[in-house]
């Protein structure tokens, strides 16, 4: 990290990681349509590195919690995933990048049947409306993830180095 860069949160509080998800019998059976649940989605995003503190995961910083993940996996209809995240400080300049990282992870690994919505938890960011508007605009998200600089940063956040 560059010494001249000012951090949004120089001393973040680090939380303990929660327990692991226990696999279900349908996880092992390739012939069964495996419904995706909140735990499984949380497990996909908990390891994402924070862009400001890459040595820490979003879970360790309390940015993502299992309670902020809602999954509706309809057998024949539309399936949705909603993730609400909490930046470590209300003025976090990395909030949109965090949301893009979560969105990119889920778009890359979830089946196509899922519509993914990622937003800042209500009342947790000074520019909550602006950040949520950017993350809800699928064209802006797609354009951001095509930008080589942004994509490089997102890919570093998704490197799974925290999974030990």
C-alpha cells in the first residue's frame, strides 16, 4: 500500500469469522437440482478481500454478514439473491468497489437463473442512495467490470487468499 495514500479507516475493527456451512446430501449428488441457500451465498462472498485492507476479508471487517444475505431459489420461477453490506465507515470511498466485487463473484459462480442485487445496508453510508443507484444499474456495472483497471482491482479482491 502506498505510504502517501490516506485510508478511509486506518484502524478497522476485526471480527471473528463465523462457523463453516455444513454440506447437505444434495450438495454431493450431481443428479439433484441443488437449491442454493443463504449460507451458500454467504460462503461465496465472505472471503472477498477488502480493497483498502487486502489482508482482511469482508467477513473479518463485518462488511458482509450472513444475516445480510437473502436467497429465493424458486424451482420453476425466478430466483434472486440480495446482499446488503455495511462499509466500515459511513464515508467509505470503496463502497461501490466492494459492491462490484460482491456482484462479480456472484455473477461468475451462480447459475444463470439468479438475479443478483447488491446494496449498501440502510443507514450505513453517507452516499447510500448514490452507491445503491450505481450498483442497481446493470449497464453501469457491466461497463465498470469491462474497465481493465477496475477489473484488476476486483480480481485481486476475489483471489480467495483468505480461505484457510
